[in-house]
C-alpha cells in the first residue's frame, strides 16, 4: 500500500525507516520530511497543518494509510478532517480524533480525565487570569518545588518547576497576565510535585484493544547530570531497567486499562499511540502527562525493538483488528544519543554541513533537524541527528552510539556524554 508519514523529525525518520522495510509498503511519502527520509522515501514539501494540501497529495499519490507524527495536526483535528471528507474517509489514519487529542492539547482536560477514571496522578487545580490571586493562594498551600503547567501546547516548554514561592507566584502572573507562553498559558494547571524517577510507557490502541510497547526513558536537560535548560530530548534508553514485571503489572492495571476503558466509556474515537509520561514514587506509578503520539527521541529506541511488521501493526490499529496481531519485541536494549546544534535550546545557527554520516556502521543514524542543500546534508534544526544502537544491555549499546558519534562532525556540534547516568 502507499503510505504517508506526516512530520519532519527523528520520530518520523524512524517511522519511515521501519515502514520502508516492510514488504507491505509499495510507495512511501513523508511530508515535509528531512535529508534522512529523502533517502528512503519521497519527501513532499507540505505543512503538517495544511489539511487541504495534504488532501491533494493523498488523492494524487493514491495514499491508503496516513501516519501522523507530531501533535499539532492531531490537536487541530486532522483525523476528523479525513473521516468527514467523502474523498478521504476510506483512508486509514493512525492518530486519535480531535476529542482524543485533547488529552495532550489541554493539561486540564487530561487531569479531569484521570480523576474521572481513578488514574493515579498528582493533586492539582487550574487557574485563569481572573483567578490569579486564588492561584497564588493555592501555591501557599503546597510544599516546594512548585509545578506550573501551561494548559495548551507550548512545544514542550510550558512546564516550570520552581523552588521559591515568590518566584512561583511571579511566574504564574507572567503566564496568566503577561502570556508568557502565548495562548497556551491563558490557563495554568498548578500541581503538587511528585518526587521519584521518570519513565515513558507507550501504548498502541485501536479504541478497544491495546498493545503495550517497549518502555523508554528520555533525558530532557541540555547539560550533563540533567542540569540546565529543558530540550526536546537529548537521548533515550529502552527498556527501562527498573520497570520490572511487577511494576509493569501495576502500570497496566492502574493506568493502561483505565485509560483505554475511559476512552471507550466516553465514546472517544482513538486509533493510535498513547504516550504515558510516568513517575515511580516509592514503588507506585503516577501519571505526569499524556501525549497522543509517540515521543521523540523515545521513538528512536522503541520502534527499532519492534520485530512485528510495523505496517501490519498500524493497519490493525486503524481497522480495529489489534487483537488479531501478536507483538514481538527484540530482547536487546536500544539507546539513542542526540547530536544538537551549538546554542540549542536557545539561539543556534542552521545550514552547517554534516560530515561522516556514511562512516557510521554499527548504529542507525536517524535524521531530526537536517535538510539537503546542493546534495549535501546540512543542519536545519536544534536537534540534528539521533544515533541509535542495539546490544545486550544499555551500557554496551551506549558505548556503540558514542563510538559512532565520533565519526560525525559539523560546526559547534554538541551532545551529552552521560545518557543513562542515573540508571
């Protein structure tokens, strides 16, 4: 079948890499894609939120299945756009409806969903500019650190964790009264801080049944030892060593089942991925957040461990036949290390020529922020390349990734050398 992947990052290159390897894929398109997807698929210069242009491309290339990478088109209702269009409704779409995507599009909605379905999470309240003073009073009832979350999408940057009460009150005011994160922070969720170690659990659901995919742990901070500014992710590991069978059983019973059942009870059309950001407190799992798509760079360690044909898995999701397919997982550990532009996550330059990609042998190179310029691969984003390796355990896999990264080079290239330090 002809397949379209929407997006341009490392996540989408990983999807394209796995889909291209399937005998069931005739032609593969990625919109807009990057220099990595260009070598295995046809890149289409489209915006992921230009639904009319996407429709035109789908009809022109006889596309039968669309896989949606990023959150923006999902929150804006790309799934509903397909289902409500007479020309498109036969196309299989992997991704939730607009109502389903609200689990990521609104932090308040996610919290309400969790409390309604008895899913363990931190205590919270939400506030707007009208209730700013009440928000400041609520902060006084909490113990530091204080967690402030912009309700809407803020490109992964809308969460602040602050130790000082006065600073927390000031930032709440900046978010609500001075639009620190634009429209995204017109409402702010304040929640209690949970102290523990984080992990991500990925679930594929067709709205009735589900498959739990490999666990992963990503590293968000720019600096060694998880210091400094938040990024889109500097590396990831799968599986998470501390997520043993007993702990995974708690996650399935207390979180995964009630989440999928909650979607069914509320008649939410949901055929796609649920990314559950969790924290392990003592020996119990709590949900920090939902995302309604795969994470990045976690995708770069989760998908390479899936041995079941990905096209069959995605088609079964879109057609509600997930119970008929078995999920086979590579027992080996996977690690990925993200190579980024100097200055990221603040100001950085683009257009730096990247050399050495063709010399990488023992790892898989996934392009994130790259493009082609006069047939040369150049940087085109903050996070540039993810180098993924598989081996018996995560330490061996990491060693491989770091050895292969040394073959790469571009001006002001940077990466963390301590991924997995806390395990």
